[in-house]
């Protein structure tokens, strides 16, 4: 029986899971309705802009969480390696130890250009924050940006391996190695 009431956090959690699992294109209103327990009319009442507005709400919430738990530790006081480890802890939590797919990636599949722009800005901010930590540690600017991009690429790749092979080991190892990946002065 469909639910008639669902609080905002629970609704966004359920929407997030649909987008993580099926991507933007694959997240049909039928799947969304089933996952949330809300009829289409209730969904449109809460999100008059339809699926695009739902995706924006999920993305906004994720970006706020990531700003607090991933980006903020990178700009906080402390040793660069410690700050990167705090960021890795946030990433570990966001992806539930590698059990969850990357929301930013799956939302970008078939999403509207506005959503893709938000995702692009979010990833660029993450690269910038990681590169700044590396530069503070003495890594030259170009290498710092390359390492930041490579580190994020490794995180994302390890999430794919975790999903496809049901093996979270590469994700765990990647997070553990992040300080070395980013700060190695070679």
C-alpha cells in the first residue's frame, strides 16, 4: 500500500537511492513512486518541476553534505595528510564503505544541462580543494591538480569495481592511500 506521508529527509533518501541505482534517465516516475510510496500526484505536488526538480533537490542535499564532510575538512587547520584522511572518512561514509554507487556520476547520465553544470561545479570544487592541500604541502601546482584529479578518478573507479565485483577492497585501499597519492613529492 502506498505511503501517504513521508518526511523530507526520508523522501530525499529514497529519491537518492533511485537515482544512484538507475541514473537520471532510468529513474522513471513508476520507480520513484514505488520507492517513495507516493503516488505521482503527491510527487508532483511536492516537486512541481517533476523528475528534474527531484534530481536537483537530491543533488543539493548531497552537495551540502559533501561540502560539510568532504570539502570543509580539506580547508580546516591541521596537517595536510590528516585533513585528507578526514576527507576520506567523509567519502567512506557518503558511499557507505563502497556499497553505494556515486550519485554525482549516476545523476549525470542523461540529466538536464543545469544538473550537469551543478555536478561539474561540485567536482571542480573537490579537485580545487584537494589540489590546494597538495600545494600547501609543497607539491607543484600542475602536479597538485593532476594528483587531485587522479585521486578522484581512483575513488570513482574503485566504486565501479565495488559495485560490479561486489568487492569493496579497492575502495578501502584507495581511501587509505589518498594522502600518499596526493602528497607524494616525487
